[in-house]
């Protein structure tokens, strides 16, 4: 069965994506930033919104890396719970 149709597998893929993007961002801090967001500086308000600066696949990776950074204890507990579920409960 495809991971898109099996809910636990979809959660595993989502957790792996969040963990991978957060790890890449920790290694290379500016990997998911665009040129317009770097030039304004952190916290500067410009004419374009943050959503307009982070679009497409880079925007999705940027958002996932932010979730991985800011909710790292929740993501870690979720990974442990999914590992336990996959190892011992899933048939």
C-alpha cells in the first residue's frame, strides 16, 4: 500500500521530512532562505510578506525546518512513539 493512503506511513514520512529539513538547516543555516529574506536582515519588515518570500518546495522545506527547530521535543517524542508503534504494534 502506498504511504499516501496508509495513515501511520504518512505520519512516518512527515516526521522524516521534518527531521531531515531541521538537520539540514542546522548544518547549513541559510539553505532554505531566499535572497530577498537575507538582504532585509532578521526581523526587518519589508513590503512583501514572509509567505511571499518562501514559496514552492523551498517554502515547504523552510516551514518544516522551522517546525523541527521550534517543536523539537514534540517531534522527538513523536519519532519515539512512531518507532515503538512500527516495531511492536504494527502487524
